[in-house]
C-alpha cells in the first residue's frame, strides 16, 4: 500500500509541476552556423598559406 501511495504521489507531483524548458546554450541552427564559419575560416587560412608558399617559390 505504501508503494502505491508513493507512486501516486510522485505521479501527481510530476503532473502538477511539469519541468520548464531548458533554454541554456544556443539553438542547433546557431551552433551549426558557428561551426561552419570556423571551418570556412580554417580553410581560408590553409589556402592562403599554400598560395603564399607557392607564390614565394615560383621561379622568376
């Protein structure tokens, strides 16, 4: 009987006070946009470094 009472009390408590939304962090779209911008920045740095190296070592 005690187990039934505990179960019903916990169930009613959960129904009466639902958990609020957890709004910590960024949205999925924002996270994807930041990661994409970082990947593009790294690619630009690598391409710039390779271009500078090739330009410096081209025969005149």
